[in-house]
């Protein structure tokens, strides 16, 4: 059976890399990019594939159950790769209800539509839910998150993702829906919306603006290159086992302040600035509420069972990321000015 796959959030950061990989690698698949085009959804991320014959875009909010059902019926959808989510922790502290609606209710809308549309025979179908390591809470100086680590979310964002994970597994247990879940560490790379640390700081260094570091910068994160994450999603979708969880991480822990200093060093080299110039922009600010000290993912399971491992070191991936932003200044200008939000009307209103 030729697959007809909805990829939700496909105009976002991670989603656009997954959509591009699937469209190019599997020309016999029909790929439906389903995205509400909220502030982080940017169709300019996919300009290079928008005219491919196996690619379709549907501007749909996953909170709209009838619209989601309509897309299933229009394309006879066989599979879902679910990436759509509100994902910025700081925003979740200010507006937690937005995260509950999209991440919990939106996920349940998708699950319920898939359950109803695919029944009574779920064979040949898959609902793949992408989640975060933040559902596990925080770590001390030792240890790593595994697939069996108990959930202990500390922010409205991580609580909403934890809830959505539970609903996915509940639909598998209660209704027999064929699901798979992955929990990933912090992603970085091209096309990242500049509210997140690395693209924000790249843009601020270019423009000689302050680099706000929470607390003393001692919070530690595991970083995963977005193209490696897309490869992992491809592997799990095709070869992962139903009802299994796979943790995807970079084996790549960095304290925030050490990351920022490396970023400053690379940016100074690439911009031809004096060594240490960008470090002068570092500004320490009050820590945010519920700021987990350390995340670290043990990705042994996906390595042993599916053969996945990161393809680049953090230094290599960060250098490639900086180069992409320096080579795509128009993209960055469109995003920071908001002009990218006009792209849908300009390119798709006549389709």
C-alpha cells in the first residue's frame, strides 16, 4: 500500500526537515504537511520542495477536529507523524492554556480521528508521536534519562507534553491503535525560529545585541542536530516497534555558558571580529521559574535496535548552523520582521 502520511507541524523547525527528507527520499509516498502556521510555522522553510508532485500543504489547526477529519478523508491518510506543538518553555509560563489546548487536546483530536478513520483494521497504519526529554523532569550531576525514567514534568510546557504522551499510550492500550513514541533532546540547526537559544544568540551576535543568559549559565542540556533527528524519525517510523518508546539524544551535554562561549568564539572567527568580542555581549539575567538544571538522554536503545547514532559532533553541527544563518540573511530578516507570515498568502492563495 502506498503511504499517505500527515506530518503535523511540517512548516516548523523540526517538521520542515522531516517533510523535506520524506518528500525527497520517498517519491512514492504522498506527504501532507498539516500546519496551522502559527508564529513558528514558516513555509519559506520548504520553498525548495513546494512544487514536488508528492507534496501537499493543508493549513489546518489540529484543534479543529472536523478539519482534521476532512484531511484524512481527502487523502485517505494511512499514517501520522505528529510534530505539531507549542514548544517554548518561557511562553508556556506566560500562557499555559495555549499549550494545554494544542499539545493535549490537539493530540487527542488526531488520535481520535486516526482511531475512527482506520478502524476496524489498524494493520499497516502507524501513529508516531514526537515528544521531549523535558517530560522526565530534571537530573542531578549524574545519570541519564532512559525510556523507563518516571515522568516528572516541571513546566506547563513539559506537563502538556507529558499528558499528550500518556494519551498516545492510552489509545494504544485501550483501542489497539498502533503507536510509537520518541522523546528527544534539544534540537539545533538550520531554520530554527530565533526565540530559541542558539538562533537567538546568532542573530544577536550579528547585530551586537546582548546575550541574555539565565542565572549563572550552569543549566546543562543535551544537543541534537536537527538533520540527525530527522534521520532518526525516518528510522523509527519505518523500523520501530509498535508501542515502543525510543529516546533520541546527541550524547552531547553542554552547560549553557560553555555553549554560549563556543558560539561566540565561532561567530567571531566567521565574522572576522577580534577574539573575545562577542563574549562582551553576555548578560546574566534572573533565572526563569521551574528551570530544570540538567537533561541528558541515553540513546543506547535506538542505537542498538535501529542502528542510529549522531553523524556530526556538536562543534561541526554548530559551525554548519552558523554558516547556514550567515548564508541565509534574508530568511532571518523575514523571520525577525514577521514578513515570512505573508508567504502563505503570496504562494498558496491561488492554489
